């Protein structure tokens, strides 16, 4: 006896029941405790060594704190005195001059070294990288001591060599221009390594097909670098210029160990001015105001460079 299947009312053969209302799926939440646990040490250290000292410095800038006793609020008196201080403007102008000279020098030297080290015809690149990277491993204070020994007037190695060649020893310490030149060379020697690594990584990421196509079209090595390599290094160039500018504006340890900002105060930069004002003259509040102004200047420089980078891209 044949059986007959009965379809539910309102449905035809082969049709499927209409799906019911879809249940709203809750977004799956990943683990939260583990990421927070991993970043907690970095956050604690950042707040302990950056946020808290920065907030404390801003507070001191509105007081007449001398390092002992209770800070006495003075409002904006420190800033009013600062903007009328000739020594502050002199230190700021010297810092700008040093930065304008140091940034292009470090940029060109690090880029040239990186280009030479990634050249396929170069030999001994591994040893050369170690040699060029070594100055970045030592302390800036040690860098200053080494260059002070090299360019000392009475006991320096450079003057000794000049004297042995029957030349005239130079006044590396008592001549302001020569002293600044030594500082520039020392900063380029110590700051080349890190920028060199950034440029090497960027150069290796440039597609070889671009350079090979330009070579087939008859472009020379300089033309390939000028019109292909250099434009593609723009993001790395922005980073190097930004970091070098900020580092030059904050330079302290190397110059302090090299010549102490001398001769006299002719090469005293802004951070040295802040150090002497705060720790040698016991004007912590006044020095904190100068530090806050320096921070604002660095923020403005970073924002302006970022704006130019966006406009060019």
C-alpha cells in the first residue's frame, strides 16, 4: 500500500520553511586580562619616569621652588622673567644654530654610509656595519670624553699629529667656531649609526624592478638614486629628520663632557642653560619654566614637520 506524504499547509513541494527572526550574535570578546598584563609594566614605567616628572615640572614652573622647603606659588612670574631673559634667548639661538647645522650633517652622512653598505659591489660590509654601529653603543658622555682627548689643545691627539707634521696646532677649546665644529663632528659620529640602520632597512625595501627598468632605459647610477631611490625614502627621511631635530634640541651629555658649552658660554645650549639654572643656581621653578617652553617648541617642530610630510604625500 503506497504511502502519501502530506505537505504542510501553505507550502509547495520543494519549498523550505521561511527562516525565523535571526538571532543577534554577540561579538566575541577576546582576552582582555593578558594584553593588559603585558603592557602594564610599560605603562607604569612611562607614568613613573615621564608623566609624573613632567606634571611635577609644570607645577614647579608656577612656583619659586629652590630644591628645598615648600614651593611657593608665583603664578606666571617665571615665564614673564624668562621671556625677558637675554641669556635664555642666547641659549635658544645657539641651540637653533647647532640644530640647523647638525641635522643636515647627520642626515647626509648616515644616508651616504647606508647607500655604500647596501651596494652589491661593496666588500666587507659586515665588518663595516659593526664599525659604524659601535659609536651608538657607547654613552654620549664617553663620546664627549673621547673627542675631548682627540681635540685637546695641550694634550690632544690631533694637535700632536699636526705638530709632528710641522703645522700650527689649532685652538680647539678656546676658539668658539672650532669648538662648535668639534661638537658637530662628534654628534655626527655618535648619531650616524641609528639613522644608518633606518636607511638600510628602507633601501632594502625598494623594489629592484624599478631600478632595473630605469637601468634598461639608460639611467645612470646618480639618476636612479635621484629620481627613484631618494623619493621612495621620503617616509624614512621624515623620521630621521624628526628624531635628529628633537635629539639636537635636547643635546646635553655629549657637549657637557666635551667642552661644557665653552669656551665660556659661547656654545652653551638650551638644556645646559636649564641645567645650570636649576642645579647650579638652585632655581628649580625658573628652570622648570624654561623646560616647559622647550617642550612646547619641540611639539611645534614635530607638528610642523608632520604637516609638511602630509602635504608632500
